């Protein structure tokens, strides 16, 4: 009898699920980066479960993999960068932003690091040099190109090499590249190892409120599964609030996910996590990508922010 009363008390204290998700079992494909800390935190600390979701997190390296998985329903939610998302829209795919992952300005370290021996002081020194980028046409690559263009330098005069984050240290050490475009946790690690010196800080380049990464889905999935989408958003919002209240717990979660050594984990900074997207939160990227001829048409980005 006592155990039954205790169980009833626990059920009464548990947060009520507004509506049962139509798809309680979902797969979320995201990069192993602190930009998606809310999802990793929600999976580890129970926020997804509290809202009736059994979320399986799959770590991916390429935004294109995320998009392909969405279209095949291998993933129900995926985490492309805003630029990869817009390129998919430009190609005719009907995707929507279920929730933003983070927005600018962000305290997380992100930008260009130059090899000390390269003696690069500014964009003019990049001509003829080799720069490692995690993805051509990705968010960091496009910001680097904007920096060069604003300085009157044609990006075509810089040799761009696609380079995965884990390979950047060895590439700098071997002199295979003169600079890299990196974010956390690679960025502070390269500085700590004296392999890179800050050349360009990208944290404040985009307009305030601009989405950097997102939790995307197909419009069809969002329309057919409104309760699932509501549960996802509520769980992520709870996780963001919990991380804001205890940043150390958020860092500890990401340190475990990313398998960071203690000295590097201590350098980790939580990004500007958010679950709210303003209607114009992708307009900056549309303008930048159109100027760089990376979109074939004008996109109404506001229509991709799912209500």
C-alpha cells in the first residue's frame, strides 16, 4: 500500500506531457559540437523522456549526410548548418527549421587560426596560401570568404582545402596548410598546442539573432507530427534552461560526448544556445550566399521557420 501511494505521488509530481507524440521514437543526427549541446544534454539528463520522446542521437560529420538522412526518413531531425540548409532549399527540398540550435553573437570561439610560421597578419597575406576548411560552402567557409571579399581579396586567390576538424592539428604541424577555420573544441586546442594564432574572430560577424545551426526536419514530418515537434521543442527548451542555470553541467556533458581531456574540457565555452527563431534569422545568410553566387535564386527564408 505504501509503495502504491509512493508511486502515485511520483506520477503526480512528474511533468505532464501536453499531448502524446505521434512519433515517440526519433533519431536526431547532429555534429559532435557544443553548438548542439541542448540535444546531448536532453538525451543524457532526461528532458526528452520527460516529454514522451525516446531520442536516439547519431553523431555525423557532414551536413549533407544529415540532409540525405532526413529525406530517407533515416533521421527525423538533423542538425545542418544554416548554409547547408539553405543550399538544400535552393536545390528544391522542402525542409523547415524545427528549432534553432544556437544564434549569433556567440561566446564560443570560432574563426581563422594561422600557423605561427606562416606570418599571416591579415587578408592580404592569405593570397596564394592554403587554408583548411571543414566544408566548402559551409558556414565557416562562407564567413571566411566574406572577410576576404570585404578586404578586396578574391577568394579564388586563396587555396582552399577541405579538412575535417580532427585532422587540422596534424595538417598545421606538417605545414600542409597555412591556416585553418575552426570552432570549439578544436579552436582552443590548436592555440593550447601552439599550432595556431587567432587571425579572424567570426563570433560577431553575422547580424545579432542570426541562426548558426539548427534542428531541421522535412515540412511533411512537421505537418504530420505536430505533437512530436512540440515535444522536441519543449525538451530542447528545458535543456537550454538547465544549461543556463548550470553551465558546468553543460560543459561536463559535452566533455563526455566529445571525449575531451580535462585540460581541453576546461577551455570549452557554451555557445549562445536558443530554441527561438525570429522570422528574419536566416536573412543574413541568404544575402551573403547570394552575393557569393552560392544560391541560384532568391529564397524566402522566413517561410522555412516552422511556426
